[in-house]
């Protein structure tokens, strides 16, 4: 178990409480219109389960996983789903393939050396022309913040990483401020990727 997973296990309730009620409508409005009615979404690194629950409430089929055992329990309770405890590279979806993958503030914990492999692995779970939403803290560095590892990215760096996958390309990207109260000064890179 890495230090980031340990952090989430030890701080699961606090993290759950600080994220479960964050208003995400502006991000959903970019992603959900690209998913067919009643389509299948994978919430990859689901954290509290907030987004899985929102997608379920809107009539989508949802599968979810997280690396933290403590968070999978909390997310399962919130959503009624059997949230899997696994990592990006250990997750397998056969024979299910997804219309969309939602990776909100989760892939940012993957070291750069593993990012292209991770994107490629997840893309195999997507249908042709399926989409993936991902978000990273805006920047260009790897660092440890209070016991958690972060890989910050800008759009140029993300494009470079995706080129090596030869399967995902950026459909749309935009920058936002953090949606949590008191953290508006933190900037985020948001991107919707398309499988081609």
C-alpha cells in the first residue's frame, strides 16, 4: 500500500465529509451530454462516491472503484453500489465496456512514469468514441503534499502523455478554480478525452 492510499484510509471520514456535498453541476454539464441516455459510466477513483450517486440519480448505469478500503466502504454506503477496492492498473472490465469514464481528481495521484500506461489501460475499458473526464491540479511538477503524492499537469504536458497512448486525444479542456469553499485560489486543469 502506498502512502497516498494510507492517507485516505486514515483520513477517510474527514475526506468524505469535505467532498461529498461539493457542487459539481458545472463539470457534469460538460461530461454527461456526451453519454447516451442510461449509458454506462465507470467512476475511477471514486472517493466519497458523490459523483457515482449523482450519475445513478440521473439514470445512468455506474460502476465504481477506489484504492482506499475505507473510502470504498463509505462510497458503497452512500451509493448502494458494490464499490470495488482496486487500483487503476488492476481494474478489469471485461466483458463490460463503458460509454464514459469519470476520473475526477484521482489520476493526479499517479506518478508521471505510470500515467501513459494508466491512460492506455483505462482506454481499453471504453467503447470506441467513448469519453473520459479527468482533472489535475494545474502545474508541472511532482510533489508530496501532507502525505499524498500529486502529479500536477498543464495541457501541453497532458497532450504529450496522451500521444504515447495512440488511442486517447483531448476533445475539450478548460481551467477552473477549486470548487471547495476556501480553496478558490487553487487552479485545476480539466479535460475530456475521446477514444479514437
